[in-house]
């Protein structure tokens, strides 16, 4: 009898002990399995590597060791080992003292299109148009990244962090050469990007500071691409190497329990001195001499002078000074002098906001934002230009707690952008240039935007969230041009719901609609016409999570997006405008997973994913390059992906 009682009770005692042990002692694990995709899913596998009809091995896990006496942790973790998306990380740290890690990541990108081309030399810096017979080519790039991180907590509220990242990117990217003829080419990718980030922080009772250095260094090992038999240019420049160095300091100060200030200052120097390719040049420069210096200053304050009143103020100064050397690079023509054009922008911005609690659970929020941009001018320009634009925005929002279960808010925004008079452009020969169009980022604009939101806790298990956004842009009230942007709208409707049936089952669902329009007046070779661009997106999704038994948890996710792009053109006079067909795209994805606990330390995981991409995009299907190259975009792509894995803890 005693033996029987002991045998019956020991599993319970062991289970309780295992639970306590799991919380106090770290557990290592290893996970291995197989996956299978039943089709070549170029879109589905563009970044995850499951882009071919075949099986895949799945391997990952974590090894953890902890020294209880010193509080030191050591771990080695990995995922997708042996595949193009593998990650490996080693970490060693002592809680509240120091730590470091070393991480390796691979990120692929597979071209979602299949290319049928006769280009020879793909992947190299020398390529020959029509060099071989037409054949199908798949393009891809791979990023290999190594990251080293260090951290140290010191006495006196000081802490130090350092991150160094080295990325090697290799492969081929779809490219081309315009003109007559139009050639298909590939960009040979062989690039190194390095980033260094060092931050010293201080945390005091009232003062907090962070300052340091951030630098980036980009090196392109291919300076240019050679096309020996091209009838256009036999050489094409590739992105040149560049560097960026920034010193920054930011902080906050608690003046009192109700008042806090913050600031940020940064100075950045960017240079581009990579040597030019060996090509004829109208000046003696061997490189661009690119140099941009940016100074950023920001200061803000938030205060609650009264229990019901909160005030926020913020000022920003951002000066991007382009000091790149000016030289002539191409022969002067009727419209241009052939010189490069530096772009300097000085931004001054301010924000003031007040929030006040009114009776009957109401809160009123009002604010004013101001932004001014000053740009350098050039003596020769093709389109209209202005040296300064300024935009003032007035905001108001009213929030209310209608009941314990229902809250809502309505907000309104009114914004006006104008600036100095447009500069009359002149051609190089002194004749007037094109002064008919105001670029969209410089054009006068009146924007009105309204937002309504509501949160409703219908019952304990059910909650709903509603949102409506309506924005309208008008470029005609303060027009300075006869062509260009005229109006635009943006509308969003969204409903989110979450429901907890019981402790074992929870669900969520959402539905949304985005409707964007933009109207622009354009002038063709002879007659003006109107372009009405519209993008409509309808989307919905749902998810269910459940744990019907202690040894089983399951989940289902489903989402669908319908996107339609319209480009409606209408001639105002003369011949009819070209008809550009609409493009409709539908994305459908379903995912089901189940985790079955075989033992306390063994879990069997199963996953099924259905992914469907369907589009009538005609862009590539109507185009052939001069040498016969065609880019094939499959209009319908459907993939069923299955995966089974075992997770073992020890």
C-alpha cells in the first residue's frame, strides 16, 4: 500500500518541482524538423528563403548556462541553421554589471521576377548585351552581417554601450540602360557597410544624459559597370563609397515633479570622395568632393502648472549645409549649364500644445505647429522654384469618457503652406524657362483632416475599437501655377475587435479600408490633360488562439487584402489621352499551427501556411527590351507550406 501511494503521488510532486525549477533554472533547447513548399513561390519566399518547390531542413536552439554565485549568464542560440536566413548569437553577461555579444545574420532577397535574357557576365562588372543565347535567370542578393556589442554599468549612474556592425552584400540586382536602344543589365552587388555606435549615458535623480558617436562607412568594391558592345555608354557608374560621422548629446532634466525639459544636439559630417570611373570629364576633378554638414538643435519642455492643465513646447533647428564642390560635368545646353547643384535645406520648427480637463469627463487638447524650410537657389533651373516655404498647422481634439466602458475622441487639423514668390526660371540662353508647374513639395496647399476614434468594452470578453480618418488637400486656393497638383484626399476606416470566450480560447478580428486620390493637371506634347490617381485597399483578418488541453495549444490566422490602383486620364482639349489600365492585386494568407506536448520537455510543433498572390499588373508583361529580354511576372502565385519540428528542452 505504501509503495502504491508513493508511486501515485510522486508524479505530482515531480511536476510541482519541475515547475519551480523551470522558473529558477534556465533551460536549453534544440529544435529540428523539416519543411516543404509545394510550389515556386517567388513572392512568398522573397525574404524567408522558401522560394522553391522542395523540402527544407529546420534546425535551431539555445544553449544556456548560468552561474548562480556570480549571476553570470552565457548563451549560444541559433535559428534556420544551414539556410540562407540563418542566425547565430553568442552572449555573455553579468546582471547589472557588464555584457557582450557576437551575432551573425544572413538576409537574402530573391528577385520576385523571372528574367529571360541573353545578357552575359551577370554578377560581374563586365557585361555583354546579347552575349549568349536567351535563357531564364534568377537574380538574388545576400547580406551577411556580423555585429559585436558591449555594455558596462559603472558607478555614479554611468553606463556605456557600443555596437559595431559589418555587412557584406553580394549578388545581382535588376537594372538597365535607357535611351535608344533600351538595354537590360544587372547591377553587380559587392558592397561593404560598417556602422559604429558608441553611447555614454548618465542617470541622476533629476538629470539624464546620453551622448556619443555614430558613424557609417559604405564601400562599393565595383566602381562602375562596363558594357563593351553598348551603343549608348560603354561604362555606367555604380553607387560611390561614402562616410558619415555624427557627434550627439541628448538629455532631460526634471525641474520639479510636474515640469520636465529635454534637449538634443547633433553635428554630422557626410563626405563622398570616391574616385570617378575612367571617363571623359569637362573638368579636372577626380571625385565629386561631396561634403554635407548638418547641425541639429532641439529643446522641449512639458509642464503641469495646474492639476487639470498640461503644457508642451518644442523648438527645432536643422541646418543641412551642402558644401559639395561645384564643377561642370556635362556639356552646356539650352536648359542647363552642365554643373552639379548642391542642395542645402535649413528647417526651423516649433510646436505648442495645451491639454485641459473639463467637467463631465471631457478633455480638450489644442496645438499649433509651425515649420519653415529655406532652400538654396540656383541660377539655372528647369521648373519653378521658391527659396522658402512655411507651413502652419492648427490642431484641436476633444476626448471624453462617456461611460466606464466607452471612450471616444474627435480631432480636427487645419494646415496652410505657402512661401516666398516663385522664382522665374531662365534657360542658359536667357529665355524664360518653364514657369507653369509648382512641384508638389513646394506648391501652396491647404490641408484639412478629421479623425474620430472610439473604444467600447461591450462586455467583459468583447472589446471594439473604431477609427475614421478623412484628409483633404487643396492646391488651388492659393495657386501659383497653372499645371501640377490640384487636389488630394485620404480616407481610412477601421474596426478592430477582440473576444475572450474563456480562459482557453481568445479571438481577434479587424477590417479596414484605405482610399487615396490625387488629381494633377499635366501637359502633353500638344494638349493638357487631367490625371486622377486613386489607390483603394480593402483588408480584413481574424485570428483564434486556444489551449483546449494542457498538452495542446493551437492557433489560426487569416488575412486578405484587395488593392486597386487607378490612373484615370482625361484630355482637356484635342486628341484623347492615353488609357492606362487599372491594376488589381489580391493577397491572401492563412496560417494554422499546433503545439503538442509529448512530455514536459518535448514538444511537437506543426505549421501550415497558405499564401496566394494574384494580380493583373501589366507593367512587365507588355514590355520587351531591345535585345529581346523579357521580365516575367507571374500573375498568380499559390504556395502551400508545411513544417513539422520537435523541440527538446534539457
